[in-house]
């Protein structure tokens, strides 16, 4: 039974298409784009935004993060094998080079509390929401 694509999955594929096209044609929307872009999941709960980025084969030193205002930027480089030129290649599908993903965050976060952990090729970024951005419960008083 074939699955019907959801709107978010269609949007993700469109974003990947634009990322792929823009890496071949240079600049797009005023941003310098990457040779490749890691796939990500972005989730939110009451207290945090979390971003999971697939970055297999990288070292921690190959990953840079910055948060400025309501924007998170993930950048770095994936280097090819040191002795890649010594082989006769039959297939080369993995992409190498610089990468950059920029996310406009849907809520204000506390940049001093942002944390990141990299394990098993997945980068997990936790962005705690600023206290003033969290929902507030209001008690309704009766007379």
C-alpha cells in the first residue's frame, strides 16, 4: 500500500531540491549555500526546541553552531578520504565539502542555555525557550 505524502514531507523534499539546485548555481536568496546539506528534524515541546541533524562520519571539530537573535546556524565541512585519489572508483554517492543550514526559530530561545551533543553521527541541539516565550497559565478568579 503506497503512503500518501504529508505536507511537511513534501516541504522537506522541496527544501532539499532547492538546496541541491542552489549548491550548483551559487547564491540563492542572498545566502551562500552549501555543497550539501544535512537532513534535520525540528521538534518542539513546552520548554525546548530540539534539532536533530544527520552528520555521519564527522568529527566534533567539523561542526560549528551559532545562535543569534532567533536564528540558529549549523556550519562545517565534511572532508573526503585522505587517499581518495589512489583508488579506481565505481560509485561515489556521498557528498563532501562545506555545509550550512540556517534556521529561523519559531520562538525566542535563551542563547546562554543552548546545548549540543554529537553521538553516533547525529547532532542533537537543545534550545531552551526564553521564560517570557513560554506559555503562562492564568488563574481565573471567581467572586
